C-alpha cells in the first residue's frame, strides 16, 4: 500500500523525532511523567493513564484534522475492541466511537482544506437515517422513559452511530481503494478475533476473562455442559458468533467472484477460518446469517445452476440438523440443532416475554422509552418490568422501547434499503464491484434475519460494519440506477 494513500509525511515524522531528541522535547517528556505521577497519587492509576494518553489524543486529533477519514477508521476499529478493553481497563471505551465520529464531522464542517461535495449526501438513504434519528430524538421526551442520561447511552447503538456514519461514507469514501481498505480492515480485525477465540478454546481464558466470566457472573450463558462458548475480545459469544458468521459469508461470496486465483484462495481460507470461529462460539441464532444471506446471494446472481446447487446445499444442511443426529457428538452442532427445535424451552420463554411486553405496551404506541429495556434499563431502573423482561430479539427491543410506531418505521426503512439495494445490484454488469456489492448486501440480509433471534443489528462490531456496508452498496451501484 502506497504511503500517499494515507498522507504520511516522512519528512514531518523525521522533524518530529528531532524535536523529541532536543532539549525542549526531553523537558516536555519529563513534565508529562511528573504530571502522571501526581495524577496517580491523586486519582489512582486511571488518572496517570489519562495524562499519559493526552499526547496520543492530541496526535490523533491532529491526524483527523488533516484527514477526517481516520476518525471513521478509528471508530470502526474501536467497534471491534471497545467492549473487550473494558475487561482489562474498565472505562467508557464505547464513547470513543462517538468522539471519533463527531470529530470527523467537526473537521468536515470546520476545516476548509477538507473539500467535500455536499451533493453526495443528497441520498434517500441519508434521509431515512435522518428520519429515524428524528424519531429517536422524539423518544427523549417519552414520559415512560428513564430520563435523558439513559436515553443518551441507549440511543447511540439504535440510531446515532448510523446517523453519523452513513453520510460520512457518502462524503469521504467514494473511491475503489476506500472499499478495498474497508474489506481488508474488517478481515484483519475479524481474523485477530478468530485467533483470540481459538486461544481461549485451546489455552483457556486469561485472568481478566476469568474475572468477567465468574466474578461478573457471565459463566451461566458461556459455560454450557462444561464447554466454553468462545467470546474472543467481543462483548459476548453471541456477538462473536454473529460477526464471524457474517465474515464467513462475505468471504464465501467474494471467493465466487471474478478475482485472481491467489485472491480467491485467500478468501476461501479466511471463509473457512471465520466459519470455524462461528462454530466455537456456540451461537445458534447466528446460523441465520449464512442461511438468509446465502439465499440472497443465490437470488442476486441470477444463475440457474448456482441457484439450484446453492439451494440444494442449504436444504442438505437444514435436513442434517433438523431430521438426523449426525455429528451429535460435537457440542457446537448439538447447540445449532436446538435452534430448529420448536419445543425448545428457550423459544417458549421468549414467546412468554413477548406476551408480557404486549400487555405493558397495549396503551403505549410510542413504547416504554429508549433506554428502558435490556442492559441500560437494568442500569438506570433495575426494578422496572422493562428491565426485568428479556428482549432477546432486536425487533422486540425496538418494539418495547419505541412502540408499534417505532417498529413499523424501522421495518419500513430496512425494507426500503433491501428493496432498492437489491434492485440496483441486479441491474449491474458482472464485475468486481458487483461481487463486493452482493457480499455487502447478503451480509446485511443475514444480519437482519438473524436479528429476529438476537440483537445482532445493534451489537459491536456488526452494527458499525453494517453502518458502513449500507452506503457502500449504493456507492458501488450508483451507475445502475
């Protein structure tokens, strides 16, 4: 990759190094160390780390000021790492995503050297994100809610990140190299997650992960029959499994694309690796990602032979899991098989929870308020019915917090994206761009369907990834309107 792609000024780096080696640089370094020791004495280790992080923060700000793309890249990276970092150094790491995206917007608006063409944001997809964010803002005054603080924390994953990210992609990421960098970035970070997951599977968890499992009481859902449901550095096994399944699907589709043999081999190896990562997570609901996404791919390619072969393969896998006991000795396969069992206790519990929400929301068309269900509900109002009734599904969460009105609006937006995106992809001529567009579209379809069983669409890093994939689909298909 060329240095000019990232605007790296070698001369500036050398000049910076010379300044550090100068007497002034040494004096600054000593002052930072002294301030760190003082902060540690007053505020503990966290205070010292804050002071030490200041030079890094200022450097990052300088880089983003020159190129706001780096803020978006940083937000994507933190989408992968933020939840895992809290196990080793507790803190509001998730807010770094907000900060990086807001900084990128401030640079776009204030730095005259960053020239953008505002006509690129005149997209119906952008307007849909604005409409959804407007409805989320309206939820801040919902009288049934838990207040502004709970609303602020909860609304970020529901709509705020998408509201900030989608227009930035249309403005800043319009070149082919941007899409290649995006693919390489998510492949690398996902592969690191797979490697970390296999480390947990083979060598066991480390001290911080052990503390998270047993002291913070996450072992009940992650240790089943003595077998670890691998979670890597993700928030939990469900988020890890869904993300790995999505990446396996993306690599599988790109493997079928018109690429060189070496590139196709890379995608094949990575696809198998990510599928194994999905398997060791023991996540049943994520099985829908490759199934639904695979069907979307088969429809979009419009190749009868591939369509028949693909549907046959999907039906074979379904029949093996549904009607046989093959591979029953493998814990991961046994757990996936339970997802197809209509008598599964987990399913009946979920249906009972939905009935509970139905009774509570009968006279609340706008829902119980953003930040009243799930994690944030338990944090800000732990005794409430909303906090003590598991949502499980992403759509149940949206329904519970934003009501029938919010759920209807949300589903209309998703259906519009799927309908228009699919239509434009079908009008494309076969090319690498079409393969990328199909891969992103199929991944989005898989995530949408998997979100019926789990909150996949709002999880890290799947949420930030799909927030970038959506505009990329329409950038790739802009000539096929």
